[in-house]
């Protein structure tokens, strides 16, 4: 697997000893990077997330919105990203220094545990912090089967980190005709989605003007983040969980799972999918 190809951002190569058919050989392997990223709001620590160190400003915007720290991207005055010995610190400065916790007069909101790459809610201290119920999502385009399949096919060619390493998730934004217009990748499926939402916020993308495609399972946290952003349809390559289906139905999200060429299941709001 040795290659002169320059790794994409968020990737690295490391030496490895391979054994194939009993023979030993030295080589280089391609790996996705995973580093601790400390999320601060107005200088106060909030959470530590294990993240692929790419598109971190997009991640900060999306994370701030989906975690309820801001109501609108205009609430963000500045984003500072700095490397430290232990990892990376991302400090989101809000307009007037008014994060959600300071508006409530609550100074004890920092998470006590890190958010690991496979889990978006590790470190949440209260049940209500975990199982949130976003406001109902309205609008959203009517989608054809062809559009969904076109998006699935188009996503394959737009995952540079996964093509290099084979070990990361992707979240993609597609127009109603199925054309992919934005993709973000990360070792954590929820991080990839936050990065995509942050990129959409920065670009002024209307969340009602397309649909979401994710390469992971559709967990309730993925549905929650999509609903908070105002995304009406989530298409997942893998399975949904029972709680994700309940949450999608509750907040008006069309949830599609097991999306493969030629077939998929619609678990909630099938009216947005045209026969």
C-alpha cells in the first residue's frame, strides 16, 4: 500500500508489518487521524470531542448549533482554532459573550467526560441533555427514488479521507435532484454531520432545499442534529435505531434507512418520497 500520494487533511501514514500467506513484509499504512478537540464557548470549556482534525471551523459552527449553544450562525462572533501539546482547542466567541448557559445564569454546564469518536453524547450529565425533542421540521422537497439513488452513487467519489484510509464516516448534502453539493468526513459520524451543518451555515444553505445522506447508521443523535438544523429528510446507508424512528416521527423528519442501489426503507413521513 505504499504510495507517494500526499495524504488528505486529517490523514496520516504509519509503518506497519504485514503478514500475508505466512510471509512478513514492511509497509506503510494509511490511517485517519483522531485527536482530542476541546470545545470552548467564550473561553469556558464545554466538551472534549475525539475528532478528525479537518474542517474544524465548520465543526465548531455545527456543534454550537446542534448542542444548543447558539440559535443562529449570526450568534458567532469569532472562532479561534489553536494547537496545544495535548491536542486542539476551538474557542467559539459568541456575540456579546452570551452562550445558552450564561443566558440562563448556569455556570455548571461543562461536560465531565470526553465525547468519544463513536458517541456524540458521552459526557452529558442529565437525561434531558441526551434525549432532546427538537421543534417539528416543516417543508422539505419531494424526492424521487432516482434522486436518492443518484445521491448514493455520487457520494462514493466524494470521500477523499475514506478513499485514503477506509475508516471514516461521511455526511453529504444533496439537492432534490440527487446531486451532491457538499461532503464532510470524520471518524465520528456525529462529527461529520456537525461539520456538514457548519459548512451549510457558513454558506447560507437553506436546510429545506435538499436532503441529508449519511454513511453510518441513523442513531437518534443523528436525527436530533438534523432536526435542529431544519433538515427534513435523512437518508442513511445503514440501519436506524428504534429511538431514531420514534424521534423522526415525532419531529416530522423523513427517515430512510438501509439505502442501497435499488432498495431502501422509509421509516417515517413517507409522503416526501414519490412513487
